């Protein structure tokens, strides 16, 4: 198994006491698989993802129990350096809001290239070429001309493609996408989601997709976990879910339902 989260507990220590945000969550995702995580706002979806990525706000947050097995090694017991390396090289996260995730004063080419300079020791020139290649890969029109543009010069959909490109740069084994299309127009949502699903299949990555879009779930997920109040209340292959109607989720015509909340 690529990622196996077992009985994870996360608490926040606040002035008003301890908040048990994640109360024994277990889920897993294998290479080439998509796990959709559903659940109402505040149910612990993002906090679980942050714990897996090692970007929990600590303090006030704290992992209070459980295991996060990445290829059979518990990330919670690794030393800082090892954990940082796995997080940097093998996992990537895509957030809802690309504008706040990208640096506003650096060109997108510089930010994409930084991945290759820092992690691969490439020269500026080679890194820039890789940045253009990635921008092409996520189908940003005229990538070569736009590589020196800044985040605010791109539309929301194009910025989210840049986020996907950043996530893909080091060819991670696992991507966690936390409501990656929620901030986008409905038509653009479908395009960005289709791109992400396509790249996930091509690179055979594990994908954890946090979403409230049941259409997306039916189209791309292999299995789902439904969270409620810090717990998983439903864990099933997507073919067993009530809204699922076709033999292969990938052959279904694209349909999108409005958000449930
Ligand atoms: N920085 C924080 N300080 C205190 N409590 C927090 C913090 N971040 C999250 N929480 C708690 O964790 C719960 C789950 O949050 P979250 O995982 O972001 O929900 P969602 O399912 O909407 O992604 C929240 O309802 C809140 O009580
Ligand atoms: Mg969230």
C-alpha cells in the first residue's frame, strides 16, 4: 500500500480546551488509485490531509495517536530530515486557493524552476526549460511566452493548472488535492478536474481528492471515505455507492452536480 493511515488522531489545544478534530481516522490509497474524501465542512478532511503532509499547524495542533504509513514506514516515527525528504520528493499537495499558495512577487517560471534548482540541482537555464515543459504538460497556452508572467496575470483556472504543475514537478507518488476546483467557475472546474485525473492515471500516482462534488467522485474515484465529526462514517469502493451507476467510472459521460453544502 502506498499510503495507509491508521486510527489517526489530531487535537488542537485552544484557550477553550482541547478540540478533537480527527478522532481515529483510517483510510488508504494505493499507487494509481483515487480516494475521494467527502464530508461536511469542519469534519476534519483538511486536518487529516495536513497531518499526512506534515504541515499541521503545530501548535495548536498535535497528532495525538495513530500511524501514517507511507510505503510501510510510519512517517510519525521518522526523524525530521527523513520526513522532510519524503514530503518534498514523494508527496505533493494542491490547495483550493492557488493565489495564496503561489508567491505573488515571483514569476511562475521561477517558482516552477525552483523545484528543479533546489531538489535536482539544475542550472537556472535548464530549470526554466523544465518549467516551460511542465506548463505545456498542464496545457497552459503559449507556455514559452508566459513563463515569466506573475501569478496574478493568469486566470483562476490557469493558476490552478500551475499548482498542478508544481505538484507534478518532482513526479511524486502521492498527491493530495484539497478541494482543488472549488474556487473556479463550473466549466473550468470540469477542465481542471479532467486534467488532474488524466495526469494521475498517466503517472500512476495515488490521489487523495477532497471534494464535495459527487459528479467528480463518480467520474474519477476508485473508493470513497465519508467523514463526519472527525471520523470516517463510510469507507467503500465507489461501485458500492448509491450514486454510482456505470460499470466503469472512467467511461461515464461527464456529469457535475451542484455542491451539496
Ligand atoms: N488552527 C486550528 N485551531 C483550532 N481548531 C482547528 C484548527 N484547524 C482546524 N481546527 C478544528 O478542526 C476541525 C476540522 O477542520 P478541517 O479539517 O479544516 O475541516 P474540513 O473537513 O472542512 O476540511 C474544525 O472544525 C476545527 O474545530
Ligand atoms: Mg477543508
